[in-house]
C-alpha cells in the first residue's frame, strides 16, 4: 500500500475492539508472523490510556440502608498500583430517602475522594469534602435526576482486586432509590 495518512483510511471509520491487534514492523521488514503485535487494550494501557466504565442500566434499591455493590461501577487494580479516577453518578429517589455511598478497595489499599453535589433541591449549596476509604458519605434527598461528582485517587497495597462503588438508601423506604444508567467512571493508572 502506498503511504496514506491514517485519517484517510476507511478501515479506521469503526471503533476498534479491545481484542483487535496493531502490527508494528520496520519498513525494511516484510510483514510476517515475526512482526510485533499488540492488542488495542494493551496499547491504550501502555500509553496511559483511560479505563472507561459505563453503567448500562438503571439499578433500583428499596427498603435497604446497607451499602451494596453497584452492578457496573467498578474497575480492576493490581497490587501496589496508583490510579486517579473520576466518577459521575446519576441518581434519583423519593424526597424522603437520600443516598449514602462509599467505595471499597483491596486490602491494604487506600482511597481519597472529593465529592461535589447539590445538598438539596432548594438549598443551592455545594458539598465539597475530602473523604477517606470505606467512609460512607450522604447525599440529600432529590426528586429529579441529580449528579454527584467524585474526584478520587487510589493508592494500592500488596493486593490486587477491584475498586468498587457501593450505595444504599440513607433512610429506609419502600420507595425506589435509583442509580441511573449513563453514570460512569474514567480511570487512569498512574503507577
């Protein structure tokens, strides 16, 4: 193939899958099984690419104040790794329920979090506080979809595992508390 700018290749019109491969070879070599290969996922990870986690469905809790693992909002970490991540949480509930939340991390790991959220639909005040690992934080009751923003750093210990978002009702109620689809995490491995 003649030299072509990557932006002109029609094969790049579709987003590559994580398992797709990129071949790297010296232009003086013929393409062969000896060419160097790397998957898209490894290429992105090696280049400091982001881990993206999207909540693909609403999740509902009623009559439960014990934090439960979110079905989607988690990501894997290795032993002694350091990650910076951002989570946008979309949620809604009855005006009397409220939401409490926390992250769990592998044994020996630590997490520091800053949250930002509107405290109540009428107050218009912001809540911007640093929070330690496995510390539960609360959001005031909201009757429409609200956003919680979380800036976090995970500092790993000697164990691999998951950084896992957990949540529950602040006050027990038969009314639904919903963490909504399109909540997401964007995480970057720093070390």
